[in-house]
């Protein structure tokens, strides 16, 4: 079941080279621009880029599968 009132926000690296999406529930009257700016500064970009690189590995060739008896 999904969490109600969750919105997606696009954040960018401080140098502007990459972007990520975060999901948050903000209270009424909250300053969305200030939240997004603060979140992009506190976001762990190094771990995010390592995770992204590990996720998109290119498989070279196929391994032969054996049937176990």
C-alpha cells in the first residue's frame, strides 16, 4: 500500500552535473524550494553514484549452465 501525500522532487548536484529523485511528505505551508535546496546539499552523492554504477553492469558473454543431477 502506498503512503498518501508523497510527492517526488528532483534534486541536482551542487555542481549541476547529475540529478536524483527523492520522495517526501511535506507539511502544509512548507517552503518547497528551501527543502529541495537543503536536501540536495545533504544528499550523499558519492554513495548514490557508486550505487548507480554498480546497478548498470554490462554482462559480457554468457555462462554455460549445467544441470545438476
